[in-house]
C-alpha cells in the first residue's frame, strides 16, 4: 500500500563542475512531493536566470524510483511546448536547466510563474508530474520611457497646478517590481503619487510656489524610481522644467481624418502622406511640429515614422496584412510658442493583401498503420489545408506524386482532403510508404508547401520461417557441462508481430533414433542444451532435425538438418602396457650383463593413450635414475639403452622411474619403474642355477641328476637370451614403418610403441597427423610440420601384405 502525504525539503546545494551539469552554483530550491498510487507530483521552486546545467532536483530520488535499471527505462521530460527548458539525466535522474529561464518572458507580470512538466519512464510506464515554480529575482531595473523629460510651463501658471509625468516600468513582480518615487530637493515643486492600481503608480509634479521666468528660467529635477527588491535597483528621469511666456493659439490640422491604402510588405522608407497644420500666432508661436502621440505605449507607431518639421509619414517597419488590416495613427501637432499649444488628428493606413504566405498542411487524422490486404478506396487519413492570404491567394490545390497507390479526394467541406487507397498493397514488397503531400495556392506567383506522412502496412501470415543455415554443422568438445547451451538454431520470418514469432522443436522424431534423451531445445530462443556430457571415445557424431513454426493463423513451418561432431579432449591419461608385474603394478626387473656395450637395448617401456592427435601423442622421460651417465631413454620410443660400458665402480642395481605423458594442452601422465640388475655372465648363470635348485629342494625331494639337468637347461636359456640380445643390438633400426595408417594402430617398426593419427582433407590431399618415432638424441622442433604425413587419394589402399604384417606384429606383441 502506498502512503499518501507531503514531504517538504529545503536544501541549499553547492555543486562542483562536472561534465553533465557545468559550473557549480549556489541556489535555493524547495521541493514538494505528493504521491498517490504510483504516480507522484513533485514541485520544485527555483530562481530565474540560473546557469545552464544547474541541477533543480533528482526526480528519480524524489519520487522513490530505483536507480539500478534506470538506463533501460528511457526516462525523459515532456514539456508540451517547443522549449526544452529542463532536461533529465537518464543515468541518475537529475533534473537540470537546459535553456535560459527568464521569468518575465515566460510569465510576464503574473504573480505566480509555474512550469508544468511530465517525467515519463517506461518498462513499466509511469508518469510523474513535476511543477517548477520560477521565483523572481530582482534582475530588472525601473525604466522610464525616456531618460530625459522636458516640461514647459508658462510663468502664468498658478500654484497648485499638477503636471503628469511618465511613470517608470519594472518587469519584475512582487516586491521586486514595487516602485517608490523620490524627487530631488527644490523649492518650487513637490511630488505626488496617484495609484491607478496595485502595479500602476503615476507621478505628478505639483507647483508649490508661483514662477518667475526672469528670476529662474529653468529647473533641473531628478525623479528617481526605486524598486523594493534586494539589492534595490533604481532608474532616474532627468526632468527639465522650462518656464515660458504665454501662447494663446493652438495649431489646426487641414483634415481631422487622413486615409491611405498600401500593399503589405511595402519597403521601409516608402512615403505614405503628408499631414498639414497651421497656427494663427506669429513668430515662434506659429511654428508647428509633428509627432506620434503615446509613443511609448503604441506598438503601431513603431512601423511608421513622421518628420517633425514637414509632417511627412513614411514606412519604418514590415507591414503584414495577416497581422493587421488597418493601422490608426494619432498625430500630435504642437506650436513653438513659449507655452506650446497642441492639437490632434488621425491617420488611417489600410493594408492590401499580397500572396506572401505559403499554404499550411494539417494532418487532421491519419491511420499510420493499415493491413496489407486493405481494400481499394479505403480512407487512410484526413488532411486540412489553410492559407493566411485572402481571395485567390488563399485558394489551395493539393496533389500527390505519381506511382503511389494513394490519391487525394476533395471533401465537401472547404480545404479538406481525404487520403484513400487506389490499388492493392503488399507489405513484403513495400512495408511502408512515405507520402509527400504538396499544397499550392492560386496566387501570382504561386506558393507551395509540402508535408510527408508515413503509412505502414501491417502483416498477414504469408511467409514461413527460414533458417539462417541449411544444414547446420556444429563441433562440440567432449566432456561438456550437462544442462549448458551447446549451440543455437536461428530462423527468421519475413512477417512481423505474431506472424513472425517462431517456436522451435525437434522434427521427425524416430523413437529408436531420438535425441531427446540427451538433448533439449528452448522453444522460444532455439538454444540447444545437452542433457549429458558427451564422450568422444563412445560417440563421435550424430544427426537430428529441428522444426521452426510461426504463431500466425494458419501457422507455417519448416525443417532443417543439424549435424553434430564431437571433438576430442585430453581426458585419458597414458596406460602403461609394459613393464607390468604379476601383481598389476607398473614395475619390472630386468637383468643386464655388465659386458653390454654402449647403445645396448636393455628394455622398452610400452604405453597407450585412448585419445587422438596431440592428446594421444606420447613422450617418455626419466624422472629418476641411479646413474644418468650409464643408462638413457629415447624420448618417443621408450627404449632404455646403455650410454657407455660398465666399469668396476658401477653399482649392481639401477632404478629408473619413467614418466610417460601425452601432448595435450593440459598434459596427463603415468609412471613406470624399471629396476635393472647388472650381473656378470657366469654369475647370472650360477645365480639362476642355485635359485632353481633351492626351489626344487623345497618343493620336491628330487635327485641330483634332475638338479643338474635343470641347471643345464637354465644355462642354455641364459646363453640363448644373450645371443638374441646381441643380434638385436647389431640389427640396424628400421624407420620405414614408422607411421601407422590406422587411427588406433600398433607400431610395426618393431619398437612396440602404440600411436594414433588424425585424418583430415584439404583440396585433393588427405592429411594424417601422427606421433613421431625418433632415434636417441633426436629432437622435435616446435611449430614444424615434420610430424604431418600427406597421403594422396590414389595411395589410400593398404596392401594386403602390409596389413597381414601389421596383424602379425600385433599378435606377436600381445
């Protein structure tokens, strides 16, 4: 429930200059807030003439809105006039001065000056009423019509005579416009004030003592007008009182009423007529002068000027027939006597119209949006035209450009036209029309004006959804996060509104091949979500269809095929195949003759990685070794070889910890331990014989003959193994079968290391990325393409002979 109440806040704020609001100013502001059911009335009170950018108040804060989403709610100020006196900062809701504010221009002498604004905010739509009261400051000084005033008084004037003076004018209101008059000290005149109204005071000079021109021919007085503002401002009128001799004949005009007819827009300086007057007096008392009466208050006199000596009247400003058809000029004729006498006559200036105004087009009513199946002859809008000129100059004809399916029909009422359709419309061909209306009058020369209106066509559902791609192909990394969006299907519809609102679903669902068990689709956005994590090793690709259907009546739909390929990630660590002891641990013991030469193959570590490409490309390194100078490990084959011959100082047992890791971005690894026992050839034979005989004695109580036989067999086995090792060491390495063609192949080089390959196409060639086979001491140069094989299309087939050799070697390894 929104509480109803008033909050009065009085603040004195001093702002620093920022890029939004300008220089800092100290000002006084009063805020009044009234809220009812979500709509607030805020009232601020500021002084006029504040600098541009001065903050009046924070509308968002004062009405209690949340600033967090303000940037998306399109906060704006609606004034209802063409003047944007205030604007609002859409980021923080600060209302600030945008144009110069002059209270006198806005409200004149009105006691209270209020500017009514509307603060409109969207999403949801809210309208808050803001009233800004413009407080008057004393920025205008009292002004007299003329700085100098000449008053001629006959010396025969009696004491007590009153002489009206021109009062001062102050544009401010209240105390700032309340005038007080003061007269300089003198012994002949006294100041009296007559109040015609609250805001109008007329000063009078009252003669206190009789005048003597021979003693004092002239008096210079100062009339000061002061307002009641703070600080107080004043204006001064210099009054010159001239004492004259008696003049008893006033001038007489030849005509009391003069009339002249002129066309409007006549150039300034054009002669109109001459006013003639005469005086029966003689000498200076018979010389006459001409002037406009009430010059300060008569606006019409600003358009004309009169020669004070000759009485010739000429055009001074722009005469507009549409503003005024006739002007009345009041002419005052005064003689030049010591005490001037005057008379009055009137001049009437009648203005004739010329074709100087263009026609004005007013859109009385307009259907800015019509359905594309609108029937021919339907009225779309009503247009009114006016011309300020009269007669033929004000008669108007309206036309449209050719080639538009619209026409203007003249209404029975004058100066009104109906905009109607003349042919069928198609929104998909032309969604909207910019219609230019030309209005031309029948004057000479003819004047015209144009106005453009926009007519938009609303849609009917005649277009089905169209996918941005057909078919779609997506590549997804395995081990994706279940429930996350993996890709998006997008379709567009040439229609609009409900007809273009598309919903997505899986199409042509076959229960045995349905993807709904592991995929979900957002019917509104087309986002595809994975319900499970994909595994490249179990699923490499799948295909499904998506249907897009609009919301029109009847609805239209279309289908698209989606191909999805799962990409491999390095999610499998290497698997050690050998050595593997009987209890399953990756540790093996190898006996080595101390007579072995440098380069002798001691044993080989074999490993496998289920991943492909670089993720399955394995490398071997020694993590721990007893004597680094004696035994070495080939990086890519896993072969352990002697680096030199044994010496007497070398220890018997050598422990090697081998690290096997792949080449993925985040490398995975495994370790294997190899213990090498270096023995003499005879010692190896004796040791083997003793062990077997002891074991036989424990198990069975056999004869000495059987023991000797078993010892002989063991010795023959040792000699056979030594012979095989020597033959293996003397055999040159074979690199011809270094790379395997199968994606999960077994090395056919005799080294026994497993590898993988990635095959892809580029033009007429097929590429295969494999792991290298290198000899001892070889290196891989980063960034090189030495591990990429190019396989031409004509050499794709694998011969049966090589395939048989591959299978035989595989079987031999197992």
